[in-house]
């Protein structure tokens, strides 16, 4: 089962990103079908993998999350291009703090965890996906008019998400490590 290791933002930053999402939706830019009807939250994905031992991964990530104290800045818009569509995102300004946490997470992954290569050190592009399908020009126009960029954020926690079921596997933060269930 593929799992995503995601960082979540403090409430004011999450609300700012959701305001930008609302402006995109209000402008008629379609929401990606996968994000309808599920609690899709603004986040930064540190890695995607298929862990050989999910319990070990939760324990390891819990120790990393217990020291989380990262400030990030969502500073602009960017796009990944795949064969089927543009994937829009808010750029995340790289910082030593963010790269350090990414390094800790990628170092914790073992070959048996089958980490996805585009999240590897040197290949990773930190970003916060905008779950919308539209033209680059339309998305940029809305963001230019409606988004309050840059958005300063404090990372409030790390989650482990099952990408097949979109189910939360574990919540990890400075105070607790909470496996959510089987």
C-alpha cells in the first residue's frame, strides 16, 4: 500500500491556502475528481513509499515529528506537467529546516520501503498542490487577484496517509504519535 508522509500547516496558514482554493473554485476552475468528498488538506508531501514495516515507519516518523519546528513560506505558483494535465501548486521556499526534515525522513526510508524516486534528495520539489484542473493562465490570474501570497506557515504536524484508501494511518506531532488504526 503506498503511503504519503505529509506535513500540515498551522490553522491561519491552512485557512489562507483554503481561501485561495475557494477563489479558484469560485472562478469555475474544476476541482480534481480525487479531491472531492474527502478531507483533502493543504500539505507538503515529504515522501511516498510502500513500507515493508508500517509500524517501524510510524515509530521512526514519530521521533522525527517530536522535534518538528519548521517555518515555511508559500511564495508563488508552479506547475508539474505530465502526459495528461498540468498539476498546479504553490511553491515552497526551501529552507535549511525543511531540507533537514526531508533528509531525516528520506534517510529513515529503507530500500525495502520502495520510496518513490521523485521524492529523493536532490529530486524533490517542495510544494503545496492546488487540487484543480485548469489552464496555467487561468490559475495564475486567479491567484494573482485573490491569493495573499506569500503565506507564512508553521508546520503543525506530520501525517501518514494511505494513498489507496485516502485513510489517515497516523498523526504525528511534537506532543504525540497516534496510530489511527488498521
